[in-house]
């Protein structure tokens, strides 16, 4: 088992400290803008949104972090899946998901235009947005 998988399994079982964890979603592109959203194991949220809407960030609770860990384990989000070959255009944009725990890191990617179809990184991004952003008012 790779180190990130072991760390996530231990976190999911409540047998490891959340503080060394960092989960980062990044789909920024030089032409299109995009979203950078990172959630640290202490609940701190860091984000940058360029030409896309983003909510106001808030501190994430341990319960919410554990829900994120559970989803990462369920999706085996440390494993890059085979991507069907296709012709890439010069302005093709990719979404990256990076999971870091202490000194171990795993990054996977998907074509931004295929996020909904592939529905792996999209699920993680959606949960990250739900737990990292203040609920909308009004």
C-alpha cells in the first residue's frame, strides 16, 4: 500500500492526527482562470479564484475533514485512472487533486471538460466547496 493510502486509511479509522493533512484542488489556467482551493488538517482554508465565483472561506471542522477523508478513501483518490487518449487543444485545461500527508504526496489529474463525466475529482471538489465555504445567505 502506498504511503498516502496508508495515511488516509489511518485517518479514516481515527488512528492518525489530521494536522499533517492537506487536500488541494486546482484547475487554474493562464487563459481561463480557475479555482485553487486547499484545506489543511487544522481546518484552515486557502483559496484563489480567477474569473470564477468562489464562496467566502471558513474554518473546516474535524468532522468535515473526516468526511473528506472518507470520500478520498472511497474514490481511491490517490490513484491516477487511465484517461482515454484524445487530441488535446492548445488551451486544454486540467484539474489537479493533490493529497499530502506529512512528507508524502499524491497528485491526480483529469481534463477539466471531462470532470462531470469522470466524476471523481468533481465529487471531491464539490465536497471541498461545501465544507470550506460559508453557506449562502439571502
